C-alpha cells in the first residue's frame, strides 16, 4: 500500500533494515553462537545488501527494486550458511 502512496518510504525502510543487519550480525559472535570470523564474513554479505539498498534509496525505480529484492532473497541463505560454517 505504501508503495503507491509514499514510494520514498519503501526506499528509506529498506536502507534502514539493511543497516540494522550490521549490529545484528556483530552481536551473534558476541553472544558466543559463532566464531568471530562470522562477523568478518557476514560484513561482506551485509555490505552487498547495504549497497543495493542505498542504490534503491538514491534511485527508486523498478530495476533497482528488483535487484534489491533478489539481493535480499540471496542474503539470508548466505547468512544461514555462514552460521553453519562458523558454528
């Protein structure tokens, strides 16, 4: 619904949640669930997601929206795989 009434809100929310993944990924090794190498590896995946969200924030068109959507679908399985590797 907000995509129709306030398109820039979608871009702001996607950037905000992409940035929120950084402290979340850094807290997992702090809590002792994985090794600290997970923080380094996940920061690479998070940087890709943040880059896509920033591009969508700067230019909110259909192409960037699709790329960010695909990137977010790929991002979470990568993080889950990294969690299993660094357990």
